[in-house]
C-alpha cells in the first residue's frame, strides 16, 4: 500500500515549503536589527517598539478590530437566520432569489463588490441623504454583506449533519418554539456559529479591496495602511505586524479547535471554499 | 413574507419566516441593488460632476418619461483593443496559474489521502492553517523572498549557483507564483474530498493485476478524479481572473490583469461608466465557469450518501 516515490515526496515537500517559507521568513526577519531587510543585523525588538510609537498604525489597527467585531457579529446572526430558513422552511417565498443572492458574493470578484457598493452609497446619499459620509459604517455594512455568505455555508453544513429529533421531542413535549430554539437549536449550532464568527472576523480584518472602495477620508483600515506601505517594497515594521497577527491567529485557531473539538473552525474554512 | 399557517412544520417556523425578511431586505439593498446600479451606470454618459455620470432614468411631471442609455462605454471597450487584450491576458494568467496549481495540488492531495488517518488530519490542517493568516500579508511576504537582494537570490549566490541575481519580482513569474501559493488550498481540498471517496483498493488491484503503477494511475485514478479536478480548477480560476492584490504587489508594470486595470480606471482615471462596463463584462465572463461549478456541486451533493 505505502509506496514511496521519490518524485512524489519531492513535490509534496516543495508544496509545504511553498506554504510555510514566506511566513517563517517574515517572522524571523521581524526580529532583525538591521534596517536592510535582507541582511541579518542581530536579534532586536526595535520594529516592535517602533510599532507602538506609530499612532497612525495603532489607530488603523483599532478601527479594523472594531469593524471586524461588529461586522462578524451581525453577519453571524443574519447568516444563521438565512441558513435556518433555507434549511427548514420548505415553501419559502423567493427561495431561489435568496439562495442566489447569498451564494453570489462567494464568487463575485471583490473589486466589483467594492465598486458596486460604493455606487450604491453614493446614490443613497444623493436620494435620501444617508450615508452623509463614507467611513467605518459603510465598511462595516460591506463586510457584513460578504461575510454573511460564508456564515451561511458553514451553518448549512452543520444543519445538514444535525440530528433534529431532539428539537422535535422538545416541541412535542410542549416547548415554546422560541424557547426550543434558544435552548436546543442554538447550542447545537454553536460550533458552526463560532466558526462562522471567526471566519467573518478574519475576512473583515483582512479585507483590502472592498474597504478601499467604500471608505472615505479619515477612515483607513489596517490592510489599507499596510498596502500603501508595502507597495513601495519591504518595510521591517510590517514584518513585525505580520508576526503579531500570526501569533494571534495561531492562538485563536488553536483555542477554537480545542474548544469545539475535532471538527473545529479550522476545518470549516476549506469547507466553504471546497463546498464539501 | 406570508405567515406560515399553510404547512411545513406549523407555528414553529412562522417566526423564522418573519425573521428572514431582515437578511432578505439586507441582501436586496446591499447586494442586488448595487449590482443593478453598476449595470445602470455602465449605460450612462460620463460627465464632469459629482457623481460623474448622467442620470439614466428621466422623471418628468407625469412620472417616468424615458430611459436614457448609451452603449458608448461598451462600444469603447470593444473598439479599443486595449481592454480585449487585458481580458484575454487575465484569462491566460488565471488559466496558467490554475494549471500550475493543479500540477502541485494533485500530487499533494494524492499523497495526503494515502496516509494513515491521524497523519492525514495533520497534513490537511497544515494545508489550511496559512489561510487564517492575512492574505495581504502572505502575498507581501514574497516580496522579501523574491527581491533582487532577497533571500532566494542571496542564497543562490552564496552557494554559487548564480553570479547575478535573477529577476523574480515584479513580473509575470511572481504573479503565477502568487496565484499558486495563495490558491493552493482551494485546489487541494476538493481534490482531497474526491480522492478520499475513491476506492484505493481498486487502484491497488489494478497494480496487482500487472498494470504498472504509472499506468494504473493514468488509466484508473485520473479519470475517476475528474470531478475533483474540475472543482479545484474552477475554485482557483474564478477568483484568479479578477484578482487585484497579487498583480498589484508582485506584478510588473506590464502585468495586465483586469482587476488592477479596473482599480486604476476607477481611482486614477475616474471614468466610472467605463469602470462599470468593464465590471459588467468581467461578470459575464465569469458566469459560465460559475454555473459550471454550481452544477458540479449539486451533482456532488446528490452523489454523496
């Protein structure tokens, strides 16, 4: 059974190296004392110190975090409702339109989503005077819209695998629908809700293209700031930011995996992509 | 939404029906309406104003008086060969990137499936993990590696393979590398899911019956994994066509990809009607692969136990 072809092993090793070498190199060079990014100037934390002194950067990071938390929360709530309705309600009015609108953002090029939302906000401002200016609010709305689609995929996968007899039993025993929903359905869906929230959170925190379109003067998110800096090449303080983000992600993912068991949130991300 | 007195599960679903109105309206307003607006603007004339395009619908005292459209933006796209070249170049870049991704992803998926369950889990997790780290920052990481004075060139020079640094950054090579690197997990996951369902014993039987290993692979494994191959390729190809970040950070000035051109058209040239027309054509180009992918997914779902 286990034949090992040297060629296969080489390709696989190359593939994993491709996935990890860039990340590892950035982490190592974030501790580089030299300003020249490619020369090793000894271990140093100077880039981390310079991050703390960078007010623009801290502001952008805080703004991004705020947007990510709010949009992930709304996206999870709205997405869960859509997933439940598509899964449970047989004769849903406009089901086709709803399921079309909720899958389309997954495949729509970001640049078009961004452009079209900007046009909407401009038209709305023209028509009803809201939003008067673009910024954190419009970015949050945009992020809720595309994150919802991912939440629906994750929650639907969970619903498909879920045993509904417990809810039926509770209902038969006279439980009120709302009580049954919060006492039984929500706890059973919790792993998917956590996955969906984390997925939305990371997508929001990472979004450059859509935010760039729907943002206005004064609202610069972290990816927008990073993009402006790295367009000019490698800058050591970005290495430090990357390392901090990697550390946070690893902690969150590991914790979430432990909490929610084997089929944790880590497994959910390719599920949305692979549609399996 | 009507109230759910008709059937399906009785009163318990009534409030779900009501609740779903909220996300429904949300999507109508923030997903469908924007798209209709972009369609509308693509038929408008550019003017020097805010917003910089003419109104499409004219409202008189008796209400709606006429529809003002111009096909000029589209005519411009097709007459001016520039955009045709860019669309073709984007399709080519995405296509080649997808093939390279398949050439790397297929052996990896094949290898992972053949491992014992525990190791399989770990290897799969290792494929997915980078995905949780910012896409932008992962693309950025390549700048430091591919630079003329970057890690790869320094390494190659130090071991004496080359004298002069290779130009690996700000060209098409870097963009292909970026596509393969960024979308590799999208390729591996559907391939893995497909290969996992195949009966590997069948393949071993073919080998036992005297088929050479390579021949058994080509005659048996590859044909059986076609759905996984198509699924993975579409998952890479569809987002790669409209990709912005990778060509913007790793591509050269002559790397033409539609996502980047659209960005410039909008932010630099500020020609919104043309940018809208470019978007509409891009969506039309992607409709076929998207529908193909959805059909594939439906069939997979029906086939799954």
